[in-house]
């Protein structure tokens, strides 16, 4: 019994001595640390996959599901890479590997999170576009512009961070970038002006695609495209006009489709003195009501505007539901007014001139 009682402590002591001898080897110590982090990464992987995803599915929003999906891979790989950094601390690496290896691992960590941020930014912008487009607050071109700008910013931040990891001095890079930026700004002055003009149109939203606008140069047409550099409108003659955004952002614009698409038209009519004004008014309002292109609300009405030299001037006021129908509606109203006035014996005066010719008196000097 005495021999057995002392054999167990001796075996434990021998095992501890062997373990201490093995743990004094740097490679084995680093390997043990790396295995520990691998097990930790696998534990976190199972925790996020089995527990957090199930909890997220029980919520009414989908944002937490996507957030876990985007964080799952980066978090697990980050734990593995941190374990590699920790394991390298036990290795006696010679130069330049003592600098290169940690920087490579740090670069891999940066790349993993950079890719996750890029995917998340793309998902967030694409998910937000239908909500913005539903409220008609953003054009497709402007949306893709900001989407690309966001992705470029993420890329630039990642590159600058990578250069910082490798200890590259960024001062000369910023200095040269400043000089290059000044040169580009001077060379592309008009392009930048159009670009910021497009941004101002996007922010102010004076019109949108499908609106009918009148420019201060009297062109009238439908907006068919709002781009980064220019805006295009199509006239009633099916002629497309391209206007730089820098000019359009500083021009006076009449939007016939805003704030509501309904558009009022004015039909001037002159009748002869002595006409029955109540009959004229009744005929004009009845003509407008019978026209299918004229809106029922607000109701059409006729107003006396002036006693002119040879006529009493009326004005028929009515509304059309779409500015595109302005020309056709006027055409039909004028035709119907002429027909009804002929039927009702309402005279439409027109200028007349009497020419008097006197015989020449031969006794008088010509």
C-alpha cells in the first residue's frame, strides 16, 4: 500500500515535468494558443448560427437577421486571426518576418471587415431605394450616384487603413492628392458645376420625371430624364432638349404638374355688344362641362374680363387632369364654342375697316 500511495504522485509529477518541457517549446505553445482560438471561433459560430439567428427570426423586423448574417463570418474569422497574432507572440521570428507576418494578419482582418462593410452598404442602399422611390424623393441616377460614392468612400478608407498598417507615410500622398485635386477641379470646372447643379436639383426637387415644365427661354416639354450632368425634356414636337444642370439649377422654371397634376386653362372669347351675357356664360360653361377632357372639379366657370373697343371679352376657366391634354382640350373647346355660337346666333366680332374714296377735284391742286 505504501508503494502504491507514492507511485501516483510520482506519475503526476513526471507528467507535469514533461508538460513543462513541451510548453517551453515556442512552436507548441503557439499551436496550443491557436487551437484555443479555433475552438473559441467555432463556439461563437455555433452560438450565432443556432441561437442568435433563431432569436432574430422571432422579431418582426428583418434588419437584425441581415445584421447577424453580415457579422457572422467577419466575427469568426477575426477570432481566428487574433489567435494567429497571439500565437506569433510565442514564436521567435527573425527580421523581416517579425514585422511582415503580423502585418499580413492585420491586413487579412481589415480585408474581412472591409468586404463585410461593402456588402452591408450595398444591401442598405438597395433596400432603401424602393422606400425612397415610393415617395418619389430620389431619381434612379441620383440613387446609383450616392450608392457608388458610398462604395468608393469605403474603398478609400480601407486602402488608407491598409497603408497605415504597413507603416507607409501618408503625408506625401495627401500632398500630391491635394495638388491633383486642384488640377482636376480647374480642368473639370464645368463638369463639377453640372454635378453640383444635379445635386441641387435632387435636394430642391423642383420637378421630377414625367412633369411638364416651361423654361425661362419658353421651351415647354415633359421631363424624361434627370441625370448627373444634364436634364432632358421632350417637347410636343417630339424634340428632345438637353439642358446642363448648372444652367437649369439657376433658371426660372414653371412646373405645370406641381403641386398637383391638374392644370387650369383659360379660353378667351369675345362677343358683340348687345349679346345676352347670361346666355353667353351659360353656353361657355355648358360646353366645358360636356367636354370629356375637362375636369368636373373644380367646376368650369366663365367671367367677363373687359369692355373692349369692339367686343365684350369673356374668359372661360376650366381644368384638365393632365398638362399633356392642354392643346387638344383648347382645340376642342374652340371648335365647340364656334359651333354653339353659330347655333345660338351669338356674334363674334372681328375688326372691320371702311375705306372712303373721294373723287379728285381737278380745280384743286393735287
